[in-house]
């Protein structure tokens, strides 16, 4: 398959991996737990509907989530798993009308499919990266296998060892990262680094390995992050004002939504500029 064809397919598939709340039964607002903190105004147990969830499965305070103390909701993304579980796995039968056991299975399956859809996002993006062409054939096979897993029955998904599958996919994503960052050198390896609150204004982090790095409240104003691997990096309250993330890969919208930035922040095409960023 030619690179142009890969890009066209990836563009379509990435669109399908975006949440469509209108086709979901508010699963993230029910299945997942959260605790009162800076991210959530109240406690909520897993399987209990959020008090802001309406009868139409829509959030009653969606336009005011940040003002009402629900920042955590604004940085969450199911990568399209919500509509897949609601409309495909359970055939459009919602958790309110299907009975207690039906609801329990739906809530158990949702986090599994969410993990699979996140992997689909990374694998789909990997097919758009020209430097990773040597592993594209393996990436396509992993993508097809992961997609098939998402269509399994609720019972099969409940028994799936998703951790083992993630590990196999992660090996491919690591190879992709190495190909993308060729020539970066040892100094660029900041994988899993504790950079909480770090002063990195104007730092040269081009082609850096920032997989799983803790960048909470770090100052990356004007930093050069071109071509960096940001998979799993914690960007909560990270200052990306005027930073250059051109060509950065494995960056997701939830990560970006959790950060701070400006009109001068340069971004890769796979994400959009958050509406709450400074003009």
C-alpha cells in the first residue's frame, strides 16, 4: 500500500476513533469511578450514574464543567469506545432498560474496549509516519487484529487478556518510536522521567523520548518538542505556550486538553487546539 493510501485510510479511521456522545449511553458518566479532588467536585462509585447525567444520557452541565469543578471530565476521551459498546457490542440496548446483569456487563466491557480503541488510535497514527515504513506491515496486522477484538461478544471481551495484547502492541510502538527518532542520542531519553514542575522554558527536546514522563505543571514555554514521542506523558497543567510540537507523535487530545497553551503553540495535525487555551 502506498503512503498516500495509508494516510487516507488513517484519516478516516482516526475520525471513527473520536467520541460520539450522541450514539453512547453516557457510559463514561456511569461505569467509571471518580473521587472528590481538583478534577472532580464530588465522589462517585463505579456503576453509579453521575448526578449531572440526564435522562437523555447527556451531561446537564457540559458547557460549565470547568466552572462546576469537573475538569476531569473535560480531559477524558473514550476514543469512540462508548458508541462501539452501546451500538455494536450491546446492539443499542441501554443499561437502564436491559436489567442489572446487562448493565454490569456493559460497565465491565466499556473499559476493555476503551483500551483497545486507544491502541487503534496509536496504530492508525503509526501508519501515517513515513520513517516507520519498515514496520508498517506489522502495524497493519496488529491494527486488523485489534479491530477484530473490538467486535467480539460481551462475554469474550470480558475474558480478554487486554494487558497481554497491549504489551504486544507496545513492542511495535516502541519500534516505531525508535525509527522516528533515529539519531536522537542518549540525552533525548527521558522515558518515565519525573519532570513535575520542571523549568524547561525554551528547552531543546527535539526527538526526545518522553514516553510516560511526568510533566505535570512543567514550564515548557517555547520548548522545541518537534518529532518527540509523547505516548502516555502526563501533561496536566503543563505550560505549552509558544512550544513547537510539530511532528510530535502519539499525542492524544486528552493529553493536550489537560495542558495549557496559546495561539502560538504549534501542533501536529492529529489533534486540535483546545478551546480553553489562551488566545
